[in-house]
């Protein structure tokens, strides 16, 4: 299978490239900084320059591809949400998706599949009201961003592509993602849920998300929105305890004695603090967590179903990341 990935150098894209290459796919990565990408991606990956804004020679990389995976977009939580920052978040997602769809339209031989990232923000703040893939979009900056983002991707359906929209929650894993930003407060015994603490949190392990993308690639009947999250329930006050067994709560207790006040949200997100004030209790009606992590099977073997039986293994791993912090080993 020949696959083109936009956003292939990020927290999700790097291990996704490695996984696909290990399973005999041909992977081409569209990267803004090809020289840097060469140092962080496997040597067998083909790297092509693009800026996500303009047409160019990179369009030839799409010719003959079986699928395109679009993960491009600036990280949401890396800086305060100023007006300029919000515009950058929109441009890096909507413009790049529009550019990819236009390039695919101009090809004589088009890919059959487009897997486009989206986010849980599509549903807006809904507190404890459960949602699934059929739920209407919410309100707010993130919801409007995701609606416009998905609208650009869906345009590819008009010329025969199977479009899968991955609505991704908070992604946890080693070496990046949301977890490193959660760790520092625990080092100063300030870790804990942001007040009031009853916000619902939808999260997924990076391995499970990669397995979901692989499943969507090879399942020709799968199209439309997919909610990618850990099965079960988690809210802000219960995310860490819920991430492991009850006896592991004591490990985290030394770092969870203080609850950051609500004003901490405004420090991180500027006046628009809705992403943490009212979260989403999201239910993945169509997909659940896979049984085995990426790399545990060879392509062509019978695929095991998404049954959610690895939830405790994933959750225990998340809790284990915090154990050295509670023991004072990360000072």
C-alpha cells in the first residue's frame, strides 16, 4: 500500500510512519522542514517538501497513492489562545486540508481513501451529556474550527474518495503529547484536577490511535466520523486514579493535594477557557480500543476486533509514568 502522510513528523505521525513501514507500506511524508524530518523519520520513508499553503511539486507524490492521511495542524495547547494564535490554529488545519483536496482533484489517478484528523472539540462543551458520532456539533471556537476542518475534508467525497474523519481526544504516550505538560505541577506538589474537577476527559493512548488509523485504512466500508477514545469514563478529577487500579491512587496522592484554581485555565487559554471548563463525555459507538498494540501483528494476519480489553493495560501504563514523580525521582 502506498500512503502519503501530511503532518508525519509530529507526535502521532512519527510512530505511524514507523508502523506502516514495518508492515511493508510505502510511505511518503509531506514536511515543511525536510532536513529535520530526515533525522526523526525512518530512512526508508520518502520525504517531500510542502508548506501547506501553496501548490507545488509535492503534488506529484499523491499520484498513484492508495491513501492520504492528513494530520497537519499546529498543536492546540502549546501557547495561549490569542487572536493571532487562534488564526494560526485555523489556517494550519483548514488551509492544508483544502490544499490537499484540491491537489487530489487534479490527479488523473486519485487515491481511494482520505483519513483526516479532527478533534473532540467538534462536540463543544457538554458536561456529562454523552455524545457519539451522530451528535450534532457544539458551539465555541474549537467546535467551529472542527466543523470547518471537516467540511473541507468531506469535499473529497464528491469525486469518489472514502473520507474518514478521526475525532481525536487527548492523546497520551511516551515522548510528547499531553502528558509532559501534565507532569511539571506534580514536581511542585501542585498537581491535580483543575477546579471544579468534574469535567469529562476523553483520552486515547497513541498506540491505540495508530491501530485505529490502520484499521480505517484497511476497512473499505468504514467512512465518515470516528470517535477515538478509551472506552469507559474519565473526568478531570478521576483521570489519574481512573488510569490505574485503586491501590495506585496512593502513588499519586503526594502530587494531588492541591487543586489548581479555575483562573489557571485563563492563564493557559486566555479568556476562552471552555476547553477545560466544560468537557465532553464522548462515547465511541463505532470503534473501541484494539486488543494488541501496533507491531504485534504482521499485515495479512487475521485482524482482531476493537473490543476494549486492553483498557487496563493502557491505563496502568499512564499511571506508571507518574510514579517516579510521586516518589521524588524526577527533581
